[in-house]
């Protein structure tokens, strides 16, 4: 079974797997509460999958704060 979007494609957007997991988990919890998505007609029916689609489509981004 292939995951979509692929981890390789996602790592082109965010190069840290830890950051990918953390960001998608936080976004999934947010979607669970708000029921609003940043992508139209998501392919996934799970919140984490939808969050990963948002990252792939550059609707959900991450910026590291420099101190």
C-alpha cells in the first residue's frame, strides 16, 4: 500500500520527519475541533492524512523562528 502523498514528496516541503509528524498531528487535532480544511475535496478521510495533503499543497507551512 502506497501512502499518498509520499514521504519523499513531503520531505521536499519540510525536510524533518519529526517536524512533519508534529505539524500534521497538531493540525489534525485542530481540524477535529473546527471541521475546516485548507484543501478542497481531500482524498483522505482521516485528519492526519488531510493535514499531510495540506502540507503537500503548500496550504500548511512551517517556519522556524530564529533567535
